[in-house]
């Protein structure tokens, strides 16, 4: 009986392996859906369409982009978490996904347990920008100005706990300065207010800010990640300007529901990596200020968990109350 049980277990394992290999060989057999947590026309949507188009060529299947905006990305994430774990529903989201666990009092899903991190699609620098009328023309000058009148400067913010807000809070903590947030309803009204001089400072994404910097209507004071942006190679990093070790950036990444077969996850990763290496895709993403990455599932999982821990500390240090 023991030998019979062992034989049955071995047979089941072989069937499972064979099934996984078959899924990888035949995936995909129908259209693949990429769910985006933001409205059509935004940066995440554009990235999804650029990469999705290239994937459709290699998959030999349609790749459909579905926009599900709302609740800071939580509506889309919840929908994907509860979808079938078969590789046909993929979430493309931002590093806001790593902030949610420490920001919200209760989520309808577990960002760590209900998803598999497939690959980091790209990395995009954030910028500390200022209206040209602000006397400070560099980060050291800004720090000096802020310390001369604590609480006398303000910055534009597009929402409590989002990556832009938390990056500014990290900067304030690292520099030992006090700058007051002024809320705006989104990137567009914030940039309008910055250009008009209604608010002197903000942390903003490269893609939406680049035209204003190129026209001279805004001044870039620093790049928030460890390396300079390929879109603005002459703008120094925050770390280069007296805050060594300062490193935070925005990213877009693919996630699938937990329990998606490993072979399917690997197939999505490998095809995405190929798509990101295509010259036309690289050129398009870099024009948006986003550098293609294509990390392995293991590398992206480590990055994601590291960001969850980092942002949890930032939220706690900033004293941000739990959101509903």
C-alpha cells in the first residue's frame, strides 16, 4: 500500500509538471487583458498600449487594455486579484501598489499575498520642480531658503499618500525642512498652478513635466532617484546635491493573481522582456521619461517587498493617518 501511495503521488506530480509545461507551450490561446488603474490617455495607459501592442505581435493574440480608474488604483487591483489565475488578466500598476498596505485602514485584497510580481516594466524618475520666480535655483539653495523661514514655503500635492506626496515627505525628513502641502485634484491642475506661481514647488513625474521644463516655464531642481534621467541628463540628482543615499523613483510593473502557474508567469516575463528590448518600444518609453527594465519575477518581487517596507516607514514618520 505504501508503494501504491508513493506511485500515485509521483504520477500526480508528473501530471502537474506536464500540465504546467503544456500551459506554457500553449499560452496564450485567447486574448490577454491588461488592466490599468487609471484613465485612458495618462502615462500608465500609454505604457500599457505601447507594450501591449508589441506583446500582441509575439503572443499572436489580441492584447486588450482595460481602464479601471478609481480609489487610488484599488478598484483595478481588487478586480485582478479576484480574477482567474490563468495569465489572461494582468495588472499594470505603479509603485502606489506598494504604498497601499501602509496607507489604507482596510483593503479588499492583500497586495503581498494575492498577487505574483511578474516584471518591473520600467523605472521613471520623479522631479523636484519649482516656479522660476522662486529664488532657489538648486536643492542646497532651497534647503537654505526653507530653513530661513520654517513653514513659510508650500508645495503642491495631488493626494495623501501617493508616491509624489511621500517623496516630498522623504525629502523634507532627509533635509530637515518644513514645507506645507497644498492639495490639488491631479497632475494637470497642479502643473497649471505651478506655472502660474500659485504654488512654488512640487514633486512631479518626468513625462508630464518635461514640456514645461523644456519651455522654461518650470525649473528642475533635482532628480529623486540615484541616477540621472535620460530625458534630462543635465539635471543633478538629489543625492548629488548633499543628500547622499536619497533614492526613490516611480515604476510600472506587471502583476498577476496568486496561484497563476509558474510556467505562465515565466512566459509573460520572457515575452515582456523581449518587447522592452525592441528598439521602437525602448524609444517610445524613453520619450516618456521611462527607462525600460524587464526584471525577473524574483528581482521584481524583492523590489516590491523592499518598497512596501520603505513606504511603510515613510508613512509612519510623516504621521499620515490611515485612509478609508
